[in-house]
């Protein structure tokens, strides 16, 4: 039986998770790509069915933790990923079960760091809901129909506003060049102040980006060190057991030689 193609896997996942509008809705498209390429990675690493199921659940839960808060939670999400991966790589019933070996844990960690956590901010931006405020005003106590007196009052107000507007225009035309120069200087000062504030905010944003990237790199180095230490310990155990096996074979060979010499001596006498 032929394995399903990547397109077939995507269609099946879209039907299961109700992401059938992925062609027009960008959130569904991003989520469906995340699920599809997770299945592809598991197949490339030849995971068993229970390993594939566990890895897919880990990716899904990590994404849910990432998007459950609109605030920055990179450290919390990465710590959650490490904990849940550890629960599936250590045999300690009933708290955890060993589904993945050390090498498989290392591959999963590298894959998640180079794909999901490398684009963590993009996932955060795409799935953070935008808050919109709809403001409606209702005036209470006013009658629907206006009386003739109110109409007259309104006409007087309009005349007054019109006269004030004409007065303001005449005053504006009578402003001399010095006042215009003063106004232009104020506008330039506002533009300069706005430029200073923008540069300051941009510098702070760059510092924040550098800090986040530094923390991510430190976490990646720490994880790599832990995985390398774990792999080295396993290598020591295997190497030591091989040494003891060779030593046992040598002892057996020496005992055989001694017995052969004793037989030769007894036959001689």
C-alpha cells in the first residue's frame, strides 16, 4: 500500500481540524502547514505510530501555549516544550514514559528550535487577537421633533457661528510675517521632537530584539549542552561494558591455557 502524499495528508488534516478555508484564511493556512510539516518530519525520521502521535501532540500543545496569551511568553513556551519532551523520553511510570531515545530527543529539539522557535514572533503576531473598540452614543432627554422656537435658536446659532468664522478668517489674514514665522518654528520644533521620540523608541525596540535573540541563543546552547552530556554518559556506559566483556574473554582464555598445561603435565608423568 502506497504512503499518502503530502497533499493528501494536508487534506486529511484540514478535514479533521476543520481548516477547510486555508486557501483564503491565513491563520488556518499557517496552522495547517505547521501540522503537515510535523507529520512529514516524523515520517522522515521513521517514527512509529505511537511516536508520531506523541510528537504531533507535543507540537500542537506547544502552539496552544504560545497563543494562549497576547503577551511575550517565549521562555514559558520553551520551558513547557522541554518538560513535555522529557516526559516522553524517560521511563518513570506513571509520571512519564520512554517513547523517544536520546538521539531522537536531540533531533526533535533541533527541529523545533530551527523551525517553530526561530519563527516564534511570527506565530505570535499571526495568532494574537486584535482588540477593536466600538463606541456608540445615545442622547437621552431630547424630543424627536423640534419646535419653531428651537428652530429659531438654531438659526441664530448658525448666524453667530458664521459671523465668528468670518471674523476668524479676517484675523487670520491679518497675521503678519513674524507670527507666521513663529508658527513655522513651532511646527519645526514639533517635527524635531517627534523625530527624537521615534529614534528613542526604535533604539529601545532594537535593544529588546537583541535581548530576546540572546536569550533564545542561550537557551539553545544550554539545551545542546544537556543533550551532549546525556549522549556522552550513554557512550561511557557502552564503552565500559565492552571493556568488561573483553576482560572476561581474556580471563576465560587464560584459564583454558592453564588447564591445557596441567593436562600435558599429568600425561607426561
